[in-house]
C-alpha cells in the first residue's frame, strides 16, 4: 500500500464570487522511502498539492489517504496531530522563530507533542550535530547564515522523527554552495533512514536527487519522470537519474486527462 | 508544557522590549491609582477605627436615641434625647457599670453676690453619673476642677460642680449653695464642690467628652449627679447618652442587644451601639468612598487594558507567519491561544507588580502628607489581600484584553498564515 494515495483530488479557492480551481482531479501515489520532486510552473497547483500532502489543508473533492488515514475524515485537531507526528516541514524562507535559539527552534515541534524538557534538549542537540551545527545551538537565526538556517530548519523537521519530509523550495533562497549540502542531506534521509522526501522545487539540482519527478500543470499531473513531455513548458529537466528511475506509469491516465482539460 | 509556553511568551515580550514596556506603563498607571486610593482608604478606616477603639474600648457600648444612629438616623449623632431607666439597665445580665448624661434647662438662684442680691434665671443643668468620671476616663477624658474644689462622688446628691463662666456670673465659690427648682414644687439647695477650669478652644483636640465640657460653650452649665436629676424631675426622659461597660469575658454585642431589647420593651426608644456597629458604619462609609475613587481610577485601568489589546493585535499581525509555522509543526489552536493569553497576561501581571509597588509607595507618601495636614498619625495599610487580589486582577485584565487577539491568532488558517508576508 502506498504511503500517500491521492485519487481525483480537486481543490477550489473562493476569491470573492470567483471560484478558482487549483487542483483538477489529481491522482498521485507515493511509496514509502521515495524521494519525489514536484515541479511545475507558477500557478500549476504545486503549493496547493503540498498543503494537502502536508495535512495543512483538505481537498474539496477526491480521496486522500496518508498512511492509510482518510484526510477528509479527520478533524482539525486530528490533522494537527498527524502533521505534528508524521510530517516534517522545510520551507523556502526557513521560517524559524527569530526570538528562539537554534536549539529552541528544533525543540518547538517536540514542545507541542508534550515531550519532556531533558529529552527534548538532548534530541535537539543531537539533530543539530547531525546537520553540522553542533557549535551553533545557542545562536539565534539572525546570527546564522542562510545555509545554516536551513539546516536548523532541517533539524526541526526531523524533531518528531516523521515519516515524511516535505520541503518547499528548500534551496530557493540559497546559493549552490549552501544548497548542495541541504539536498545531500535530504537524499540521505531517504537512502539511510527510509524517510519519504517530497520536494516542491524549480531547481533542477533539487529535482536531480529525486527518484521520480511529478510535473504539474493547471492543477493536474502531466507527467511522471518523463523528461521530454514538458519541453514546451520551459521547465528544464536534468536528464540524469530520472530516466532510469521510472516506476509505474499509474498516473499517465491523468496526464492525458489533464492534457485534455488543458486543451 | 505550560512552563514552555510561559518561556515562549516571555521571550516574545522581551524581543519587543520597547513596545512591551510602553504597554506595561499603560497598565501600571491604572493599577497605581487603584492601589493607592484603596490603600489610602484602608489607612483612613484603620486610623478612624483605632481612634474609636482607643476612646471606646472593646468592652463598652453606648446607648443613643434610635433615630440618632444606624441606617434610619436623621439627626446628628447624640442630639436626640431619650427616656431611660438606668436601674433597669444596670440590672441587665452582663452589665458591669452604666453611666448616663441627662440635660435640662432649669430655674436657678445663686448665692448672694457682692451687692447682696443673688443672680437668678434659667440655665442649663447637666446630670452626670459619677461613674462617667471614675469608670470611663478613657471615654470622657480628664475633667479638671480649679484648685480647692473636687468632682462629686458616687452616692452624693445635693452637690454641684459649676462651669467657670456661670461661677463668675453667680460670683460663687466652693462651699456656696445654688438653688435649683425642679418639676412641681421640687427644689434643692446644692453645695458647690468644684469649679471647672476653662480650656482654650485649640486644646480641645485632645478629644473626649471632658474636653467638650471644659470648652467655652459648656462653661455656663451647672453639673449635678445624675440621681439628683431624678429627685428634681423624676424618671429620665431627657437622656443624651449612656455609656455601658460589660463584665469581663462577656460578648459586648450580645449584652448590647439584650439591653436594647429589655429597655425598648419598657418604653425606651433606643439603639445600643457597640464598637462593632461604629466600625461597620465607618467601614461602609470609607469603603463607599474608596470604591467610588477606585472606580474612577479603574477607568485608567480600562485604558491600560485597551493598550494591551492593541499591542496584542499588532503582535498577532506581525507574527502571523510565526503562528503558521507553529501550527505547521504541530501547535493546536489551544496551544496558540494559550501562548498569546500568557503573553498578554504577563504584561498585565508585570504592570500589576510595578503598579502595586508604586501605589503602596504613593499611599505611604499621601498618608504622611494627610497626617501632617490634619495632625493625626495616619496608618499605612499594605493589605496582603489587596496586593494579592491586585496581582491576580492585573493578570486577568491582561489576559481578558488578550483574549480576542489570541482567539484571532488561534483561528488563523495555517495555509493563509504561512503565506502571509
């Protein structure tokens, strides 16, 4: 059974009297331990998909199962518990709390899970050492470089030992030098720790570490791991790794459907 | 978890130090005013009740016309005369000693003057139980007579002490006789045993009944034993005041109630007033005034509360993204609500602590100024109840002011909050 199973997902936003359909019957399956890159032009529904995958939002229609749980059946507080325990977020803008030290930022998800102080501090330090910031635990975010901040965010994402790491443009605000270690870390999480890593990105280097690339356009999956299909969209593909890692084309039907609806 | 939230809230307050302090100032001005006024009110009450206690004693009660004291009182205290059977009162269980004052205007004839003719006319006559002087010195103060004279003793009847002014007009001295005409054909010749020493007005501040007697307006009165009044005018219907002391160990309120019941059943219309009753009246008065003043000061506290609300709204707006992050990493709505409520409550509490200290300081200064102005020792009251309730109250005010902003923060949809720039 896939870790994540989305079928016919639609998501509507109401802007005044206009209804904007951000996702149009999207199908997607993600297996445990995979690294998935979600790519697509602005407005293609990447962020919306990420919000639903991250249990930050619920779909308007369709079925969304995360680890066997129907997201649409869960109440707000159950969604909170789910994302607190199973999902770790990494954001483009790091989103660290400026008033807290690196260690306290990493402790934050554990505070909300009611983990005791001693254990929390120990784990936070361990994680910071793991991301190479053992000497920066007491530093506030504004005393750290961009790359260091993102590493603190990585440590925070791992605080409650989640099954899924959801990274929204993790290298978007970083130069290559500081971005590469982040991508390496994400890849290792999958390879060494068996975590499922979902990266929403424009960055071909980020996509390059993925087992599969899911391409979105106009709220539909238009391709999975195919380099050529999206040629006209202007989204560059790396050509590396991707071709060899095509799994099953289970969402190709959607591709056609998506293509049709787009046409 | 609550401790962690407290730390999170504290760090947020410290991060916005300037704004937090300005908000706290808004709160502590209000708290200072409220604490100072209530504290001064309590000090005033304590000062008055202490003075009453020092004059009155806790084993003593007084009897007044029922219209002169209590909720139905319509005249100035003690101005109304009443009927009283002193013997019945003395027989009431628990009464140790009772002394009364009654007053009349009577026809008097003095001793022959230097021209051989006596002065005669209508003058005020005051009948005092000798016990008033012997037993209630703390109540009456010390009566002073001129050299060679004395006050009358228990059991004496045909004696009088003259006010200095009337003594001058009669040209009377100790050993002379004054004739008093009573009701019907009753009349008595009274031997002058003493003449009062006149007291300057400004010395009257030492207080007490004696001081009032020694003052000018009472120096034209002649004083006779209370029982002598009975001989001249029969049973008393003109008593001004009665002072009663109860036996040691007796409950003064119980004895007072008993006396009141027995006397009123015999046709008196009196109120027995104890130390407790007077304190109650003083307490009601001072608390009403305090509450009124504190209410006015409370308006500034309200303004402080609005300040907290304003700050918290700004804080919620500024930290929208932070709220989104907290929710994304597993904070429930209740967690966010609690963090923000603690934050606003803390600002209220800090305002409360600073305000209480300043308020107590202000009341100490004010008490010493008032004390100096009116020549009394003003008590400074730092009531633990007041301090504790002020601190709880300031935290609650802060939290209430933060309730709406905190609720708004908690309800922010996580996706919108994360997207907020």
